[in-house]
C-alpha cells in the first residue's frame, strides 16, 4: 500500500512539474508572439494533443510498469493518479470558469476542459492497458531510488529542451507572414472589402483577422462550432465575434465590420524632437478604441505587431 501511495503522489507531482514547465495559459488567455512554445502548441491540433496528452500517457505507463514489477495492484493506484491530475488541472480550471458568467468564452472553455478530462482519463488508461506491450521502454531499474534518479534525469533533460524552445529568438515578422498565408485569400479580400464598405481601416481589420486566427486557429474554431450545438453563446468565426450560435468565418467578418469595427481607424501619434519626427500607432488609444472588441493587453500588443507587418506588405506604405 505504501508503494502505491508513493507512486500516486510522485505521478501527480511529476505531472504537475512537467506542465508547469511547458504549460501556457492558452486558450484561457492570449499568448504573445515571443512565446514560441505556445505558438507551436496551438498552431496545429496534433501539436496541442501531443503537449496535452503525451506526458499523461508516459507517466501512467511508467507508474503501471513500476507497480507491476513491484507486485503491486496496478489499476487502483494508476486511476487515482490520473484522476487526481485531471481534478487538480482541468477540474479546478472548469470550476473557476463557472464562477465567471459574464465571460463569453466560459461555455466553450468549460466544454473544452470537460472533453479534455475525459480524453486524459482515456489516454492514461491506455497507458495502463499497454504496460505489458511497452514495458521494454521503461528501463529495468532495480530500486525505487533508481527510478527516481531516472525520472529526475529525464525531467531535467526535458526542462532543458523546453527552456531552449521557449527562449529561442523569434522572427515575429516571419511568424506573422506565415500566419497570413494560412488564411484563405478570399477571406482577406472580404475583410478589406467589408472594412471599406463600413468606413473602417482595411489594414486594421486585416490585422485583427490575422491576430484572431493566430490565437484561435481553424482547428480550434471547428471545436467551437461543435460546441455551439450544446452551448450557443460564445465567440465564433475567424473574427471571434460574440454571437448566440455559430457563425462562419465570412459571416463573422461581415458581423464585426458592420458592428463594433464600423468606422474604426488606426489612431496615430507623432513623436517630435529637434532632429526628426515620425508617426507611430498610439497603442493606448487603440486599446481604448477596441476595448469593446477585446480588452487584453497581450492581444493588443500582438495586433500592433501584425498591423506593422500588414502595412509593410508590398504596395503599402508603412507608418
């Protein structure tokens, strides 16, 4: 029993340590362009799934093999460990979201946490089920101390790799241009056309579209569409417009430009000294101007960087 309790505690603490190293706040909060690790995790569903599920599978497998080698009951301790991890992460986050009824993202995020919890329990159970087939992957260490040293070494190596990834120099312009290329040209054209029709700056609307697409990529918007069958209120489409029911990307562009973005222009400030003067985007004014659209400072900072690249595109004059 003592070996099982120790295994459960080590599994929960180990997973908590791993996710503290690699966890980002997305999708609850926005990430910055310099957070390359979050960018890589969110840009493709396979990357996010690997980040979210692989550590749980590996730790469950490690614990199950270790318990079996010690002639201990495998399933009770393994499932308690997996359930404990899920409760302390997704369960706690879902409870916190339920207490925020005014947040339009509440229902999709709660649904995401519920689905992720179910999948994590399934992935962990798969690790336990496959223990006999994958036991060769776990080194045949002779003692618990040896296993702990092995785990510590693996954790240290993983932390090194994650730190290197998270602190690498990011070419923000390249990331933005790549994000722009992923968006269908007809959506970009529609955004600029609808902006002009509603008196908004086309560069500003295009920059908002690209920023939202980076933060909520197409695969995530597909999950929002599926969620809308059960929870209608939420943000939808490439422009992430709040709506009672699903909106297509094109409809979200039309709704945003005819609504909160109608007439919105880029606020410009001038800096003068004795040698020169130049214009730049007034980020404080822009944040105030778009507060009804998005209040996040991180989102605004990304928008300004995206806007700079959009205005510097061929055929356009940057500020």
